[in-house]
C-alpha cells in the first residue's frame, strides 16, 4: 500500500484472516485499533522484532520437531557425543520449567540462567571449524515459516528495521539467515555469539547472557539497531515464548502489536499467552498473519 494511505479496518469482520479457528485474541477490538495505528503510521514509523527459534523457523515440519539454534549443533559431526547427551538431558530438565504457566517469571529467571550458563560450559573446548559448521548447516537447513522470504523482502524494500532477538546461538542464527538470503542491511541480530580461541569454543563474546526471560533494554541500547529507531514508534513483535512478549521493552514505542506462536501444550498455555500477546496463533507454521498486516502498511 502506498505511503500515506488511510484504508483502515472498520471491524474484525474485514479481516477474515483473523477469524480462522487457530487465531485467538483476548480483545479483538484492541487488536484492530493497534493494526489501524500501524497502518496510519506507515512504513516510516514501523519496526519489526522477531524471535528466531520456532518463530522465524517452524516448530515442526512433516511431523518432526525442528532443531533450535543450540539443538542443531547436536547434528554437527565434530561435536562429541557427550555434548549431545548433556544437551538432551538439560532440555528434558529445564524446558518443562520454562513453559510451565504455574511457575512465576521471577522463579524461572535464575533457573533459565543456570540452564544457559551450564550449556556454554558444555561447549567450551569443542573444536569450531566455521567452514565445516557452515557447510553442515547449509546441508541441514532449519525450515523457515512459509511466507518468511516474502515478509523480509517487503520489509527490506520499505526500509523497515528488523531485529532478530534470540536467546539462542547467534552464530547459527546468522548462518541460517545468510543461507536464506534474509540477512539484508535492514536486519540486525542481537543474540549470544561464541568466543573462539585457537579454533575452540571459549565461551560467549559478551558477558551479558541472553536467555528467554531477559530480552530487554540492556541488550538493545548502544547497538546499531537502536540508532535506527528514531521516530519508529509502531512495533510488531513476534515470538513463541512468554518471555518474548517483553522484547519491545528496550525500545521507544507508542504502539506494540504482539503476535505469539503457541506450538505445544496449547490447552494448558493458551490463557496465559492470550494475556501476554494480542494475537495467539496455535499450530501455525506460516507468516500469513504478519504478511496480511504488511499489505495494509507497506
């Protein structure tokens, strides 16, 4: 849509893509208000923030759950079996705590920090051959949600800043985006990047560890992405974890539309997700809703 167009949605009934059975909203009228604010602001007031694992990438494909940016390293041939076993043990221990709606965020934070810290300890000393890792990830690519390429092309053409804000492994995120042709000049990554010394993993480059419940202002300020955000007070945020709902807390904004992908434990977690996200998409492996919104804005 051309800049300055004011074709707004009068009601939810004009957005049939929000009326599908897998689309859930606590307050549909507020959703329409937020979308209309984004439409009125146009591309020059817009920024988009994505989580990576199971947000940009699919949760499952052909009935198989996809790897996270950490989990995909289990498939790298040079990584030892002990790393694979430890990674899987930790996942079985900590993941249920992460998604349990009956445990408060305050209780979860130190447990998540323990998980992320122990994870990098397991990786220390492992050989890191970048060329081999890149080839392996290219040959075993993580599947992106249907419509992601079209979404990123629209955002690039309109000059809209995009932040991929990941508590995963930034090195894998960067390789994956590059392989798909998505790491354009308007796309920025804030994540945990590996420190490599003498060809081996020595920890993370930054001491400010990013986990699922601390994606906040401390990690966004003083970055090239933050410098691009002047006047961009409309935010579309997409994530698949309750902690992702806070990803816009570190940027200046007047209007945030939060879209949450709920992939597992739907019955148990739907109410909590509807409290945190404006739109909740259950078992949706596409970017359809965001692409529909962008048609009105860009």
